[in-house]
C-alpha cells in the first residue's frame, strides 16, 4: 500500500479586501503575540531540567511548529493572492464577490456569497468559487437554472437575485 497522495488542486488566488485584512490580522497576532508567549513558556519549561519527560516543553515545541507552519503558509498565501476590491463591469452576471439568492425545487430560498477558498464559512453562506456550487454559478444571470450533482441526487436551483455589496 502506497502513501502517495496526488497534489491537491490549487485553490483560486482571489480574495476580498476583508479576507485579506483578516489573514493579515491573523499573521500579525501569531507573529507578534502568540509566538513570543509560547517561546517564553518553552524557555521556562526548558529551564526546569529534564526535557524528555517535560510535557510543557514537548507540547510548547509542538505548538511553536504549528505556529511557524501557519505563519509560513500565511506569508506565502498573502504574496500570491489577488485582492478583488471592486464590482465587475457586468453586474447582471455572477462573478467573484456576488451575493446570490437561489430558489430550490421546493420554493425555498438560499443565499450564498462567492468568495475565495480562504474565506469560506458555511454558517454565513460564504462558499468558495472553487466549490461545485460556485463553479455552477459563475457567469450565470438571473433566471438561469443551475443543476448540481450531490450524493443525494441531482438538485436544481433557479437564480433569482444577484447583488454586489
């Protein structure tokens, strides 16, 4: 049995201005606040003596690795993203940043906002433009029918509203 995993498909490089601000705030917090605190606690734990059986030291070092990994990711990600901070020229079609209202087969309305992979939050309706729903919506206009394959079967939606805030 092989441990090989094919590389993940790269996510879109688009991000909203609010999403970029959030990533920068997280990077600043990790680098300026959390990492110095953890470094101090690791140094204090190391001063206590035997490091091989010192849980505070072991878990502190593990947390430092996690912080450093996240800091590297955020730095790299912030360098490669494109900030979208304006409405598209054609606001009658669905593009990045659109807030869309869909009506399903039972007449129930659902709203989604199409954002980048770093900003998804299903609880608030923020979905990635790389998701199956996001891909199905891109370029569509009002009254378009969206057909989506789900594990439960085919779902159909009608696009009833497009807004850009």
